[in-house]
């Protein structure tokens, strides 16, 4: 925008319109000003109007617009500095702190808050970084430059709050500053107590305490949902006090009693509105962190104090409020996320629960006794009038859960319980009654509580009670409440993963037999309930039920596979729930594996059901699902016992298209699928798709060039060597080895070396040691010796995995005993070191060291976001041994092969062994000969 009269006039007209009471005039004018805000000279034009306009109204309007512009754009500028600072600070931007501190002197709190936001974004990582010298040095640099000005700013801001105590607009800005300053205090004090803050503790703590007790009516808000500035500041101060109480209790001791009193008063006076949730939660967490410390034990010993905490803090904050009820009914996904998945860090209930656990650390007996009274009284109230008083029972169950839980894991639920709480008795008297209720839709919150009780105490309850609960949980899958039927599905899934004796499942398929049909019916019906069409807990329960029940589900599969396929078709239109989709594909894999294990010929009926949907997914390029489709297709193809079906051969050319291999998520499943093609149809490919072999080798060439995917290239090449007819690839062999040597020269990583050794030894096993030696030496004279000396002998100890070690052992045995060049040429000097390396492979621990410089090799960055590969557990491929039963023990093979060689060359082998094999290796070798019952001559 040019700085001219025309633009000044335009701006004046639009500003006048922003003052128009008519919304249809005002809104477009505001929109116009927003749209030109980014133009060059816009702020200069506003300042010119402010200075030169004759109209006072326009001058005020220009001033307000300019202030808002600065306010908005300082935020943008501060965000930009934060992003750059995270990368460049402190090494590449050493004077950033000085520049920021200088801005504190500006007196303009819009600018100061921008600086504080930037500082917060830079320093908050100190809260979760691991200790290191670099981190200490950076924090020291920050403290030396920033701590003192921050303290001065803190004091000055508090004074300004007193000066402007009646100016609401000034207070809003100043309290935002105080909250940011308090957050910075937390970050700078998190790793250790800095000397500066220890010296200035009186300044900070006395002011923090005053702010906690401050109550300015102007800052109170009518909004019941959104926390106001006062609540946000006090919440952060509670966090700061908890940090000091936990980590620096000795230094903080003189201040602690007054903070306990102030925070106690806060808790007692805070209302039940949602806007106080964060404050109440942080305040309770402060008390929880204090009561766990031996130093402060004396503050809580008095029975009256404990009773008061239970009565005035814990019980009121465990109540199920109308806001919780709304979330339960209308925002079930968020409710489940908080309640089941532990993202309820900031909830009152979670904080109250933590306080109960904290108090039980030193006062388990008295606390349990006090709460037992409350629990009995709440249950008594419920019994008087369940319809009106159901929330009393909800609080009682939550209280019992808090009281009983000492240690918990996601896998096993509660692993350690308070022995003073009789969980079994409570289950029989109060939980079973809700689960047994004929009407699954009555009191849904209490039903959800009961289900959750079974789920979290599953490791503590006896098996007969769990078996009693199973059919009741199955019935609750039909509940209308999303939370209730989700909890039922989740509880069943968790029960089905419990281990019994002999590593079997605790609940057996036989014990499930009476409920199998209803379980499967109700799980699939639950997916049709409103709000649960893509419920990941239900789909996970379907997957786990299939896995537990195994062949007992076979009669139901024809019906269920239709439902699963239909669901797959629907979600493939717009995949939005990654966990749901993953469990859906796992369930498909289980259906296939279980049914085809009983009857392999049924594989065709699965292909009939699935291929139309798979075709649609591949044609529409549903990126999230393509890797899954390839895994399921691999599973299906691997089940085939006869030749490869035509439907697969029709797809084969498409699998070689370069575009498919551009996506990293496609590579592992595609390689596995091509391996299945080679295993089942190598002869068909050689005869009817020979023109596609160069494409197959092109895939290998692409993979081998990548540090991230070279092992996948070797998987593919190993399958080609193992399965393809010799004559079909003979013309390409030399080029394959040349490609591998080029990669060795350009970047030799441990992973590549290990894969390379498995490949050359497999080649030797398949085509013979002479063929291996000849192909190396045809590329370059004496190349075979160089590979043995520089790669095989020094590196074979790094090979890992039983099958990989076996391939290398058998390959090396063939080189030692079936390659004449090893006995009669300059390669002979390598014979004993190679044997020594082989015995090392058998007897020494695996060398898993990685060269120092290799740690810094960059794996290629993908250019943009790509769908990651998610391995399907139930599409798992059995480890394939290309040597198989032909060699069961390579040590015996070595003994037998050396015996055969020594018979052909009497005296030679013994002579080489006695002159240059070390004594320990010779001793091992004699052991192999003894077990094989052979001798060397």
C-alpha cells in the first residue's frame, strides 16, 4: 500500500464504517482492515492518520487499530522467534537473551508479554530434558542473563497491579504477564535449584503467597467453563510450590506452612464450576506431593486434620458433577480418553485419588478407617433412594478404587492393593448387583463404574468371580450408552489377555463356549450402535475374542467375514481411526489363519470375499490401507499349497511399478508379498512373466541403494536366489554382484555387511562354492580373496539370528571344503583364518558393536509425510530356513566335511590345523569331530 492521500482516504472511510451500529456495514469494513493488515506500509498509514487526521474519532480509531495490530503481530513475531530460537539458541544466536531482556525496559506490556511467551517456548523444554553438560551450560547461560531481570520484572509487575488495582484492562495484561513469569520460574527451577533463586527465595515466595491469597473482584468472571486470569495464575503458583515441596523441601521448609494454609483455604472456598478445575487439581496435587514427603509427615498426623482433608477436599472433589454427566452422555469419546486412557491429569477426581494414595503412604490405617465411614454412609444414602442418590454410589466406588489402588499397570490393572480393603466382598455386595441388573440401560454411570471395577481389579479378584462377570459384560455390550458398551468391550478384551497356569490364557475357550455365540453377536451389534461405528475398543475386543476362541469361531466365520468386509469397504472411503482400522485388519488375518489352519482349501472363499474390496482400495490408492492389503494378500498366498492362482499373476506386473515403491510404508509388506510370489510361483514367473524379471531386479537395485531399506533388498534377492530357476537369472548374476560392490564402496554400514554375508553364503549354498569364487574373480582378479580377508573373516561374528548364522556357517563350510582354489592357490593362506572365524561364529558371543562414525550416518529423510508401515501381528510370517532339515547341526556338518576333505588330501588338513589354528579353536573342533564320530587323516 503506497503512502498517499488516496490510501489514507480509503482507510479513513473503512474506519468510520467499523463504528457503524449496523452489522452489515461494520463487519465488511472490519474484514477489509484485517485483509490489508499484511500489506507493506499498513502500520505507517495508521500512524499517519493518528498524527494528521482532523477528526478525533478517526484518530482514536487509528490508535486502537494500531494497538491491536501490534498486539496481534507481536504474538506472530514472538512465535517466529520461538521457532527459530528452538533451532538456533544458544549457539547460533548468542545475543537473543540480551535482546529479549532489553525489551523488558520498553514499559509496553504487549511487547513484554511477547518476549515472555518467546522465553516460555524456549525454556519449557528444560522440564523434560535429560541431564547433560550441554543442558547445564545452557541453563547457566540463561540464568546469568535472565534470572535477575525476570525477578525485577516480577516485582515491578506486582507493584503495577497495586497501582492499577481498579483498571480492569490494565489488570488483564499484567496478570497475563504474571502467569507467564510464573511459568518461566517453573522451567528455570525444574532441573535443579539455581543459586540465584535460592538467594532470592524470599522475594519470590512471599509474592507468590500474596498472589495466592489475592482476591480482586474485577478479575472474577461469570463464565462457569473457562478459567479466568486469576485461576490460571494461582494454578501455576500451586505447581511452583509443589515443585519446591517435592525437590527442594529443605530450602522450602520455612515457607511451607503458610503455603499449605493458603492452598487449603483456596480448596475449601473454590466452587464446583469447571473453571476452577485446573486450580483445584493443581492445589490438591500440591497437598499430595507434600503429604508423601517424610519431612512434612507431622503436618498430617492429627486425626482431625486427616478427617478435615477427607471431608472438605477429597470427598467433594470425587463427586460426579453435572459437567461430568454431560461429558458422559454427549462427549463420550473425550470422557473415555480421560477416564480409561489416563489423560485425566488435570481432573479433580484424578488429583483427589492421588491425594488419597499420598496420605495412605504414612497413614493407611486411619485414612482407610475414615473413608470406610464415608463409603458406608454414601452407600446408605444410595440405598434409601437409588433414583435420586445414584451419584453417592458412584463416589463410593471411586473412593474404594482410590483407597485400594497402590500400584497399577495398563497390562495387568491394579498389581498391588491396600490389604485393609476387602475387594472381593465389595464386588459381591455392591458391584455384582449393578452388573446383574436386567435393564442394562438403567443407571449407565453406575454400570460403567461396575465394569471398570472388574477391569482394574482383574488381577486381584478370584477367577470364579471373573467368570461370573463374563456373561454379564457380554450383555452390557448392548447398552445404549457409548461409555458403558465401550467399557464392556474393553473389560472383556483385558480379561481375555490374562495369563493362567502354563502360560495359557486364564479364561479358556472351553469356559467361553456357553457364551461364544452371544459374545460374537453382541460385539458386532455394538458396532451398529450410534457413536460406535468405528469404536476401536469394540474392534480390539473382536480381534482378541477371535484370538482366544481359535477354531471354535470357524462355524461363525462365513457370516462374520461378510460383516468385516462390509465394514472395511465403508471405512476405506475415509479412513480416520487408525487403531480401529489396524484391529479390523488383524481380525481379518485371524479369520483367515484360524479357518485355513483347519481347512487350507477355504483360502479361495476368503479371496472371493476380500479381493473386490482390496481391488477398490488399490485402485483408489487408499494410502493408509495399501500396506495392510499387501500383508493380508501375502498371508493368503502363503497358505496356497498348489501353483500360484491366475488372479495373483494378473496383479504381479502392477506390484513392480516404481510409484508403489516410493512410499516407505509400502516397502516391507510389498517385499514380503513378492517373496510369497517367488516361493509359490517362481516357475510360473520364469515361464510366463520372464519379461518382468528385469523389473524385479530393478526393485532390488532401488532398495539396495537405500541405507534404510537395503535389508529389504537382500530379503528379495535371497528369495530370487532360492526359488528362481537357475537359467532364468544366470544372465543377471554378475550385474547383481557389481551393484553390491558399488554400494560397499559408497557406504559400508554394519547392517549392509551382515546382509551381504548372508547373501553370498546363501549363493554358495545354492550354486556351490566354486561358482561363488568364480563369479567374484570374474568381476576382478583375486576379488574372492579380498572379500574373505576384508569382510567375511573380520565381520562374520556380527551376523545375528539363528537362520542367518546357519546360512553363513554352511556357506563357509562349503568354501573351506568344496572350493579347490582354497587348497592350491594364494587363497590357501586364508583357509585357517576362515576356519577360525567359523568356530568363533559357533562359540563366541555375537559382536553387536557399531563403529563410532556409523552412529552419525543419516537415514534418508522422506520428502513429505508418508503413511508408516504397521506390522500386523496376526499376519506374522514364520521364519523361513532355506537350508531346512538338510543340515540340522552345522558343527556336525563341519566335522563330516573336513573328514571328507582330509580323506581326499591326506595329511594336508591336519598339517594346516596343527600349524596355525589356535589351541582353543582346535579344542572346539576336536569336540565336533568326537560328536560326529569321525577323524581327520
